[in-house]
């Protein structure tokens, strides 16, 4: 059964709501596997297949762009201490491998604003600006990887859907540290546009 505190956090997306809900009964040993849908667990399990399908197509489309970011686009790059510290971040997204004919095999977006907050045993991550805004929780997994579960907020929407309600909005990804004060959040097989999304995050100051 999904812990009530985690359900509230994923459903409402507000950090203050999460803190209020967990003030008297914080979760113990929260595991992302208990929260993730079966479809999302499958997507994460196939993360290597997503890289193997998307990266060659992106490299063929924009070889210079891929070559310019060897750490960001190295599937095996993962340093210890992967946990994202709380604070304000600059974030930018790269879409690799087109899904369908209406998109390109490599698309780079400009920098936007993101924020990470400490929620106790988990952290929240929100992309604050842009037309596509992942929002959700980051769960402990291993020293070199953490797991993001959340939903996609679009356009002028002001609140995320509850995780698990709409599979097309559900998001799963993994966080890795690829350099000092540099992280990436990788989304294997996202629902829209691409085969793989890579979001780079660096502290805003």
C-alpha cells in the first residue's frame, strides 16, 4: 500500500503540504519500489536499452553537440554521493532519439529554474519554469543513483496530477552525479517526443 505521506507529496507537489502531513508521523524506510507503477518500473529496468536506442540517433543528427558534452552523454558516468543537495538549480533538458516523425533526433532546450527541497527521508524536485515541468520526489537508491518519481506539468497548469492517475503524465528517472556540483536526471522512454531525456542540473549560485 502506498504510504499516505508519499501519496500526498506526489499528488499535491507542494513542499509545505508534505511537511505538514509528515510532521507527526514521518515515513520510515521509504522505498521507491513501493510507490512506482509497474509500467514505470519496467521503463527504469530498461534504462540501458533506451540509451542504446537514443544515443546513436542523437549522435548522427548532431555529432558536435554530443561530442561537446562527453560526461553528460556517457551512460556509465556515475560518481559517488549522488544525492542532490537542497537548493536552487539551473536545469536544461536534452531530448535524444525522436519518437515519431514530428520531432528531431536531438533537441536542446535553454536553461530554466529548478528547486530541490529536503522532505525528510526523501527530497522533492520541481522544474519551476518552462512549458514542460517535471515535479515529484527523489528517493534514495544507492550511493551512485537516486530515483525520481513524479508527474509532468504542462503549459499554464498550476498543479500536478496525482502520480499513478494518468500513465501519460507519470515520470520515472534516475539521478546521477557526473562531476563536482553537476548532476543529471535521466528519463528512459518518456511518454512524449523522445526515446530518452537528459536533464542537467547545476547549483544556481
